[in-house]
C-alpha cells in the first residue's frame, strides 16, 4: 500500500477534513459529532460517579447502623403500676 502511494501520489489525495478545508460541511459535521460524543461520555461518567458516591455513602450508613445495633438499649418494658 505504501509503495502504491509513493508511486502514484494522486491516489493519496486527502479528503476535505484531512486537507484542511475549514468551511466544509463535512468538517462541521465532524465537529458536531466530536462534541456530541464528548458530551455523552462526560454525562455517562458523571452519572457513574454520582452512583458510586451514593453506593459508598449507603454502605457507610449500613455499616454504621450495624455497628451501633448492639449498643442501642432495647425499649423499656416497664408497666404502669396501677
């Protein structure tokens, strides 16, 4: 493939994106695609981060509740003397 490109340079003509035509509709579409995919990636990672933070908080609360469960006094069973 490299030999073909070196022997026939016309085959290696670049598309408008690679060639640098900044006003091409294909360049605008590529920019929009990059922005959309970047936004999607950041959104998914943000949701995953929030979920992991909540999961860690829930686990901490559950461990705290289970460690304090033995130290809590049971409700009083004193009857009203009548």
